[in-house]
């Protein structure tokens, strides 16, 4: 895992700027940093976190022995041994045991055409001096970010958007167009950042640029259709077991975020079955008054009775959040208003002295229909007319928050309905088309909904905060459920097959047959702070409301109407708006340190 920074073009101070950019991302790769003048107008820099091959021979930027190809990248190639064997058969000789050297020679041998065989998570910059071009790539799973800007025919790329705020981008302001997606979905649009002129490369996208900064080609690729049959419980378990072992393949110590929920528990159970080796696990707990609802530690302890762990409890209360808030916000590259971000960050902070790789259950819900809204949407599709009448009846006014939200999300068409189900609060009709522009098309209604959650929510919320939180403490975050073959399996399922496994049937069945039915039956509870309970505490309100009100006075005229109203009077929040208050507080805190 690393930080990468790239400059391509005739920017006059490139050698100075590339070093400034490299220093700004040093936390992503604390073990080694260096830069290379690739050609007169191409500069690569890398910050390395040593995971495979701990020698200096795999440091980045990594050159081949002929000095005509160079690589700077961030991520892990899980099938690198297979690729290495192919290259050995072709006569290549390797000096290291790293996936970096394999990737370097693979791209030199096959170039753009070799990308489709890469299985892993990655953001890659590769320069081929023979072809006089550079490839910039982001994996289709979207686990590793890469941001870019283009100014006067010079290209600037980085693992973090704030690194691009150096040099010619210093004067760029806040991208206020992102207030809309942020208020309703907690993050920016997938191709944008909160800085004007700085964009994200979308997952599964690549750019081919010549050594003078001319864009030669935009291209894309995706996960290929799943070839193995049958598509059933057994196949799923075998693929997940293989993914777990590949994700644990490192030369550094591995730990896992263990919530006591289905996804992380199955990952740990599969690991222990295969190895019999207990590893560090990290479980968040709140004060005793919250234990009846937030009972993660009790479930992880029961799991540990059968699958022993080296258990660590990360105790969190409001005082701890306050104490760590400034440090947390200063590490936040882009605002994401999900309280799971802070929990992941504080977990990584406490794990950093013990592990260098941290696994999570990210991706399982999106691939295999684990959210409550997936089952609610399935029921809605079975009789859209009935649910439409139910909304018109006004019954939602007397219902608890969750069913109330689902019924109020009902729209005239199914895609609008699911967009509303996934939003923090209903999006006004006048703004809904902005989100439709990102909604998948061409598949069944259920598959489109799952793909929306994968491509819009998972990548821009969960994976963003996982990368940011882990990298802030020099830890590599990994997610076995996002294995190349598991995503291909999920995307190859028919509508009927998808519908039959909604609610993560395969995961729950795998748990039950291992004697972990008590976890399979556990009520779905999101990973986050007890915000609903904190909203009744003056200590919380007096902390979060003033920054929100201050933000409103400076930026409110640019907010959508509902955002402006709530930010002016945050204490008037009702129902599920406790989520919005946190959302606004994160944004206010982040904007404050930008000093724009």
C-alpha cells in the first residue's frame, strides 16, 4: 500500500512540486519515499508501506533493469503469483518476491491489454519509455482512489485530493456543486472532489498520456462474466475462502475489524478453519447503557468461544470523540458524513501499534443484498400499486423511523424509489435527475439497485472512509468480499438468483453450518456512533450545533433549500435527521480547516 504522485507536462517547477506532493502523502507509505525524473516532463513519486518483500529492492518508483519502464502504484495484486509464473515461462527473471516487480514487468510485456488479467485493488501509474506513454489506472472495484487535475496541458495525479492543492492548484476553491450529493448521500459525486478543478478517476477507468502531456486515450474495463458453474452456496464459500487466504498473504501482521456481524465473523471463521491461527481482532464498544442495542462485544466473545481471537476492545464515548476530533478532521482528505468513518479511524489508530494490514467485511451487503432497503425494495416491486397507495394514505406519520423512511421513499418509478430509499432524506423532484445520471441502467430492477449501492454508495462512502482511515495510520485496509471473482459471481447472477439470496442468504447459511446461527439471526445494525441517543444530550448539541450554524452563515446561500434550513437551526432536527446533523457537522469541521 502506498501513496503515489505524478506530474506529466511542461509545468515549470515539477521537480520541486513533486517532492512537496510526496511529503503530503507520506503517512500513506511511512517506510520509504522517493521520486524519479522519468523524462523531461514526467515525474513519479511514491510513498511505500512495505507489505510484500520487505527489502528496499521493491521501493518505488520501481524501474526495470533496462531503465525503460517505471511503476508507481498503490494497492495489492492478489493473483501476482499466477502472473509471475506466466512471465517466468516467457523468460523474465525476478530480483524480488513482490507483486510490484511482477506488475512492472507484466505491464511492460502486455501494456494496456494486460490490465484485464489483474486481480486486486490498485491505482497505478506506469510509464513505458519505448512507447513514449504513461498509463494511469484505477481498479474496477474502486478500492483505491486516484485524483487528478489538468492545467495548461499539464496533468497532476495523486492518491489524495489535498496533495493536488499544491502548486498551480493552490488558489482553487471549494466545489460547491458537491453540497447537493453530500447533503442527501454523505459524499461527492463519483467523478468529483470538494475542490474545484480536481476530479476522481472513476473505477475501471484508465488514461493513456504521452510524455508531453497529450491525452491519447480514455478507456475502461470491468470484471468479466463469471465462468465457473454452478452459481451456488458451495461456489460462493470456496471463492470467499480463497479470497480470505489471498488477502491474508502478507509479510506483515494482519488484524481484522470484527463487529460480531455476519460479514466480518464469516471472514474470521474461514481464516481460523484454514490456519488454526488466532489473529488480532478489533471490536468497538460503547458505554454500558448502550450495550442492549450496541452489543458487538458480546457477539464477538461468543464467536471467540469457537474461533479464538486475540481480542481488542476499542471503547468509544462522546468524550473520546471530542478529544480526537481535531486530529481526525486533519487526516480527512475529503468529507464523508458517515460516522463509521470516525470509528474506522479510531480503530486503525489503536491497531497501528500491532498490525500493518486490517481486514473488514466491506462489500458483502452491496454484492449480496444485505441492507434492509434491499428486502424492502423487493417487497415494493412485488406490488408497486399497493405501496403507492400506502404512501398516499399518510400512514407513515405514525410509524417508527425505519418503516416511515421506506414508505416515504415510494416514487412513481422504481429507480427513483430506490434512490430515495438510499438517501438520508427524500431528494426533491427538482434535484432527483442529478442522481439518476449515476443510476445503473440495462439490467433487472433488483440488479440495478444492487449495482447502485456498489458503484455509488460502497465506493464513495465505505471504501473511501476505509482507505482514508487506515492510511492515516500507515495501515493497509483490505476487503475480501471485493475479490475479483466474488464480484464477477455477484454480477453474473440472474434476477431470480439475485432475489433468492437477498438478505445475504449464502453468508448466513455458511455461518449456520459452522454453529454460528446466533450471528446469522442477529438483527442488522449499521456500524456507526450512537447518534440518535446523543441527540438528547446537551453536551453533544452544544458541541456540534455552533460549527453547523457558523458554516451556514458562510456557505448557506449555496446550499440546497433543505440543507440551508437545517443548518440554520440544527437543534430543530426531527426523526432521522440526527444522521443529517452529524453529516453537517463533519462538513462544517472539514470546511473550517480548509481556510478558504
